[in-house]
C-alpha cells in the first residue's frame, strides 16, 4: 500500500527542514507533501531549496483547507492511506509504520496516535481533551483517549471524504461525526515532542475557545449536518 504524509505548515521555517529530514530518515517508504498555507516567512523557499514536494497556497486559509489540499492530492494520485503530520516537529515519524500496520491488520478506517493511552497528563490541553473525550463517548458510545491528537492516518474511504466534502475538517467533531456514520477508529500509543520553535496556535484563550467550540459541535451542531450515507 502506498502512504502519503501530509505536512501542513504555516510559518514553520525554523522547524520544517528538521521535521521533513526526520520523516525521510525514519519513514523512508512513506511519500510526503508539504502544504504551505500562505506562510509569511521562508517556509515555501525552504521547500524549494531542498527539493521538497510542496503545494503552495498563496494566502493563509487555515488548517482545514491546508489538510483538504493534501487530501485532494492523495485522492488524485491514488494513495491508499494519508497521514496528517504536523510540520512543527511534535510528531515522531518512528510511529508511522506501526500506525500503517495497525490499519492493514484491522478494519480501521482511521488510526490516531494517542499520547494518553498509556499515561495521563495534567495540562490545559489534557483537561480539554478529557472534556471532548466525554462528548465523543456520549455521542458515539466509543472511547477515544486523545481526540485532539493531530497525528491521524486515514484509509482510502476517508481520503475520499476529506478530499471531496467541504464540511470534513481535520477536527475532533468530524471524527465523532464519522464514527457515528460507521467509521472504525483505532488508537495507537505514541510519544510527542514539545514544539522547538515558532508559536503554537493552541494556547491560552484560543485553546479554551477551541475546546468549547468542539464540545458544543460534538454534542449539538453535528446532529444538524446534512444527511450523508453511512460508511
């Protein structure tokens, strides 16, 4: 099976090269494409200088649009699996093949790298994650230990969904929606590194607002989405 790592980036000039070179060294059989989401720094030039395959979006459209651009690339080029892989260096490529193997050996449509399967954490993010975990459990009846993890592997059916449906953003509420529609999700325990450079979107009041918005969306708004066929 051919696998594509989608690396969405916004102003990651200080992290991108190390991230991609680590990916190339530790997951050499996995293809990758960088999606430059209108960065204002040298992110795009780093891709050009190093010969990285890159989709260049001239204006910042946000994570959902960047991931969808990568998913369309995966869909149009016939990839069997697509992995969302952050450009800030937090995700470790050594886990990718384990995620691929888990998907191959099970009926999983989605495999999520979970930081909390084997250990707990006390932080704003883990508190918000617990809140979303409860919401996912209420709505789907399924337990998801790390709903905010951005390290997610999707099979061909899911690539189709994310590439061709505008309302499928790479967020916990979409995962809950897909599980309700019949998608099978498995998690794999992983470690993640702290961001070494740049500024995270997910901090302070932004993080609080995000968690509350996702909580409401999972419990309420998702029920009013347009009717779709079950998976």
